[in-house]
C-alpha cells in the first residue's frame, strides 16, 4: 500500500510540474509532461494489479480504459481542434466503455445474474442528461461542428458515472467503504473535469484557473480509478 501511496504522490508532483513549472513550457514539453502524467496513472493501475495480485476481469478492463485515456491525453495535447479533438474524444469514449464493462463485471460478482443496467441507473442517467441539456441551453453553450460527437460522448461519460456510483452504493452496503469512496471520487471527478473543459472550449470560459481546475480534477479522477483496482476484484 505504501508503494501505491508514493505513486499517487508522484502523480500529484508530476501534475504540479506540468501546470506550474517553467521547464514544462515551450515546444513539445507540455505534451511530453502531460503524457508523463498519464503514464504515471497507468503505472498506478499496474502496481495495483501486481501488489494485490488482482488479475480479475475488472482489473483488465480498467487497465484497458487507462490505456485509451493515455491516447486521449496525447491527441488532445497535440490539438483541441479538428481531427485531433475527434481522435481524443473517441479515445476517451472507448476508455469509458471499458470502465463501464469493468463496473458491470463487478456488479455481477456482487449480485450474480444482475442486469447490465437497473431501472434506477437508467432513471438516474435520464435525469442527469436532462439537467445537463437544460444547463447547456441556459448558458448557450455552442458546440459548433462537434455537437453530435460531444452529445454521444456525454451520454457514455454520464452512463459511466451513474454505473460507478451504483456499484459504489453496493460496495458500501457490503462494508467496502474505501473502495466505494475511491470509485465514486474517480467517476465524479471525471464528469466535473469534462464539464469544466466543455465550458472552457464552448462557453468562452477559457482561463488559466479553469484549465488548472480541469486538469487537477481529470488526473485526480484517473488516479482514483486506477487505485480502485487495488480494492475491487471481480
């Protein structure tokens, strides 16, 4: 466990350097620094697998999600527009599908024979989607030519969060409080991060503080999701 906590501290240090250190500025250095941060959260996932000897379906699917997230970071680090933006969006969408698959596997272990999605989860997803759509109309978020891919991505992202929270509730009821907390933080931080990014890109709120908040919550979410492998086996 101490090794994992040290790895998490290393991730925090790498993110701090990426966001604040002068030697991470200029040329390709920001992209390299961002990819280093992404490589560290993959490392946390791999460490969680080997330290806990967790070779379950949950662990494998989560590692796949972390891998595709790395490429999402790379593509968006190259450019937040055009083909690179779409490539990044597709990479993260694929990552979320792997995360959802991992949660379904874990739910099946806790509740054998359970459906991939419950009535509660579908209802929660509809409510969250409605609130997001209403907010986007009120704030006049202009998605430009990316409207369809962003909507599709948002549905998958929110489905990931809803499934994660649902799994966390089941874990909490069975006495796995730390696992529930880590997983909930990972999923919720991801949604917060992407919401901040959406405001920055499409609502004219692109400030240095918004960028930093977006990246702190994003790398925090991936770190927690990678860390969850240590606690959840299925």
